[in-house]
C-alpha cells in the first residue's frame, strides 16, 4: 500500500484537494486533483488524474448542504478506496494568514488552531474557512498529522520598514502591518527560477490570476510585495479593487452609500476587472470583447502593474529577471506583451513567438532583462513542506 499526502484548500462553499504519493525518491508525484463545489446547495465532486482526465464524479441531492467534515470524509474515503492501494498519512493546508507567530509552516495542534482562529477578523474572506477545514479534518480523522502552510510566511524576510505602516504603536501592536500574500506560490517560483536563470539575483515575480500581486525578490527572498494588510490591496484583481484611497472609503461611509458590510462586499466581490468593465471578471473574456469598457479594464490592469514594477526595480536597485505566473500570467500573451512594451526603458525585449507559445523563456536573446513564464504549483509546495516536516 502506497502512502500519500493530501493537500487541502478549504473555502466557504468549496473544498479543493490534491494527493501526492510518497516514494523513495521523495519526488512527490501527483496522484490526482479534485474539488467539491457548491457545498451549500448542490454539492458536486470531481477529480482528475495528472493528465487532466476524469477519475471520478459524484453528486449529492440538491438543497442538502455539505459541511467540511462530511466533505473531507468523502474525499479521503474516495482516495483510499477509489484509487487502489492509497493510504493518506498526513495532510497539508493552505492558510492565508500566519500572523506574527508563524514565519514558516507549522504542525497543527489546538494552540496553533486557536491562534489562527483569532486572526480571522484581519482576513475574513479566507482565514475562517481555512481553519474550519483543519478542524473538520481533525474531527473526522483524529490523530492524522496536519501542517499549516501560510501565504504570509514567505514575506517575513521583508525589511522591517517594508512591513510597517505609519501608524501609532498600539495600532501596529494590534496586528496592522504589511503581511503580504501569495507566499506559497512565490516560495515555489523562488525554487524553480534558478533552474532557468541561475545568475538572476534581482527578480520581480508577477502572480497574475483571479487574485493578483507582485513580489520583489533578492537572492530568492521577499523584500517587497503588493498585497498588504489583507488580500484586497495592491493590484486590481478579478473582482477585488486593489489600491483605493482610504479617504474615498470614509467618504462612501459618511455618504451612507455603504455600511461596513456592503462596502467590504463591493471591494471584494464587485470591483476589479468586473467593476471596471461592467462585463466580466475574466481577463480572457475581456480580451476577446469589442466593448471599449473591456479594453479600458485591461489597460488599467497593465498600467497598475507597470507602476509597481517600476517601484520594485527601484527597491531592488535594478532587475535581472521578470517572471509571470498564475492564470493570467501563464496564459495571457497580450497582457505580458503590453507590460513588457512599457518596460523598454529597462531594455526588456520580448521574443513574440516564444511569448505566444507561453515560454518558458519569452525574452529575446539580446534583452537586458530575462523574462519567463513559469507555472506555479502551490499544492506541490505544500506537499513538499509536509514531507519535510511530518513524513
């Protein structure tokens, strides 16, 4: 019987998972990926093999919600019976916020869980559900080792000035600081880039997807990143606003156009590409649209990214490599080309054919900065940490 690690990303209405085999080479080959979607009203399970071919599906009765505990019991049972010879011996969880206590992955116990629960007010859109998934798995499978991997941990190498806001000490002590997110993805890219560009020391990684951010890295360590206190600030995203002046938000509240709950909902769910275009939150749909509002939304996305790239070149004192990753970064040749055209002052020069083919190297041989497309793999990165620390 082959031992396996399960990696879990628990959300409010969905549960994503991936399973990896433990072998003598410690290479963690992928067994499958899957998810249970629409858990509140019409739960649906689907899993695919490493090639993306369907391995299994299951539907529950409409109108009968599925809780995380029941969902996880189903997933583990399916893994151990539906795929012959698999035994789940450890689990890793994506948790967005590790707070001031955790600058690295940590094995989970009751004290860790209580601390992570206490951070939910800082990051209400993901943290509470990430923690709920951990508790549910512990209840369903007591004694199963679990590890939490944090999106914030990678950024704890930023200089203190980069992690600080100009606020009174009591406010900073309450946890208001520049945390940074997408750290599991950046951790993975920092380990992959040396295989392609071993001499690159000053690097900007653009994690551009439904959530979008940039990270400035020096020698593989984070020194700046665009997401700040929560996953809302920085670049515009699919439905999240990115940077908005705080005084504008005070104005909206004073004008009674929003209360705190509806303002939060607007900024997280109705802004970004969707709010700018009024058409869609999908970059692909916007790029294919003839509507001027779609073109304006794409242009704004590129412009906002450009501003941060310029700032991060200054922070790094130059730039050796630019890396694109995540959904838009890996698949949108037009966005990459539009941004790189505006970086001609850095002597960035694309190879158009390589860019259309999605890389891996998309810069011309005479480019002053090497430019890459490197697919991210956050689930494998979590599994690697579980293998190192638990198995």
